[in-house]
C-alpha cells in the first residue's frame, strides 16, 4: 500500500543523536501504515539514527535489547489514559516477568491537548496521518479516522476530517481504534 500523505514536513537542521538505541515494535507484521514507515525513515535521516524494528513478542524483543545491547533504561510514550497505564509511575522498574530495565514515562500525566501544544510550540514533525483525522495509530486493520473529527458536509464527495490536534475532548482520542 502506498503512502497517502504529501511530504509536508520541514527540512530544518537538527542535532544528531548518538549512542542511543531507538526501537520500533511492530505487533502485527505487515499491518503498519506506509505513512508510519515513511515517517520512521524520515526521522532516521533527520536525526542520524537507526530505528531498529522488532517483529516478535515485545517481552522477547526487550530481552534482546537488555541482554545483547545493554539497554538499561527505556523511554516510553504511555499516558495515563492509555490501556493498562492507569497505575504506572513516571519512573519504575519493569514488571515481574519482563527483562529488568528502568521504565521512564515522561508523558504519563500529560493530557491529550498538552501533547499537541508541546508539538506545536516546538514545531515538531509528526506522522501525516494525524493531519488526516487519525488520533491514535495502531495497525491498519484496527485503526480508523476519529469519528469526532468528521467535517460536517452536504453528503457529496468523500468524507473529510479535521486534524488530530483539533479534537476537543481528549477522552475521545482512542475512538480511532477498532477493537
């Protein structure tokens, strides 16, 4: 499937990251949006990093990172409103049954709107799917445009959606996910 997003991000100069492992976990191989793949590739170029893609089970993939690459700390983007995240602490050891590492959740208590204000303030680039009405990205078969961003229309032509940052009620963010 080809990407449906125009290449609209800036080409500003950024500092390069070094000595970090950047991992991307694909839970269902072949179910990534092409736009997400393109975005990851552009981040690699912009920041001079390599995003290592893992396609197995997250626990065994993390074991590889901890045991073979000596990763001791993992930064995660969980927020309190994400599934299974309501009891997470900003900094804590991994759970029983997981490889031992320090989990850091810098965004755990951020609200949906705060994330978008931060992104806007620092002019950070995001995956173009957010411009098209997606508010939470998962696999292709389990993600749709958020119905709360549907632009009212006369019924003619294809449906249009407002961008993700215009979602007024952050509690509706995950309504773009299909169970």
